[in-house]
C-alpha cells in the first residue's frame, strides 16, 4: 500500500516587494505589477487566514547606493505589503534570503518543510532563494504570477523581461521548485496538498518529443 502524503507545513516568503520595483530605477515589467502585486496580496491574506507563517524580506544597501539605499523611499516596502500582518521581517544584502540572515534557523525552529516564494525578482533573489532552499532540504514552491522580471542588456546579449521570467520559471520547475499560479496554490492550500514538481529528464524528453 502507498504511504499517505502528509500536508505540507508551509511558510510564505515574500521577497523584496519594495518601491524600487514600482516607482524606482528597477521597474518590474513581466508579469506586470498590476498582475503580480494583487496576487502577492492574495497569497499573504490566504496564508494569514490559514495560520501559515508570513516572512517579509527587504533588500537594503548602505545609504547613498544607487538602488535599495537604506533610508530611501525606494527601499521601503510597498504599502500593500507594509500594511499586511507578518510573522518575521528579514533584512538582506545579497540575493538569497537564506544567506547571512536568521531565516533558516527561524524556519527550522518551527518545523517548516515547504517554502512558498513570491516577490521579486524571479530570476535573481527568487531564484537564488529557491535554489539554496532546495539544496538545504526544503521543498519549494514559486508562484509565477506573484513574481516578476525586468529586461537586461549586457556584453553577452539582451533578453526581455518576459523571456527571462519564462526561462527561469521553466528551469525552476525541473526540480528546484513546484512552479504554479496563485490560483493553483490557493487550491492546494484549501485541499492540504503539495504542488507537483517536474524533473530534468522528463522536461527534456518532452522537448524532444519522446516523453
């Protein structure tokens, strides 16, 4: 007989939903903030109602930095995040919310086994947190419509915000995280189920038409 699947013990990790991404120098383009911000709010409200710990992460650089400068309006949490209840506020100055912060210990003290990641940016702080959490033994979920990216151009080439977001979420879903919509996550929350995750081999076989 198969073993029953236990209900995930989740924490919601709300990463860097700060004014910098709305009215500052790093404006999220895809999905647009008119989509991602309401979904972030929905996820926070649902987590609070379900007794799921809500961790808000804030990226801060020293005063005078070009972005996320401590004390600047751009570094402040977006009002929609600041007004909602949270169980922990974590400050960070590198991409992963688990590096150089008390977050990992706080989560382990509470027996959390699944981290649901939302916020910005999909390809940077979200991705770094997801990968570190996966490697450190947590199950991870990422809500693709409650996150977002911006475009890049450098010596290697250029990519639109949509391309970056799409590629990073496809790759994350191969084992680093279960990537899903906010609606799907809310349904999983209501049913007490885990979100399904894929793997590298099957993802590749489907691309080749053999899976």
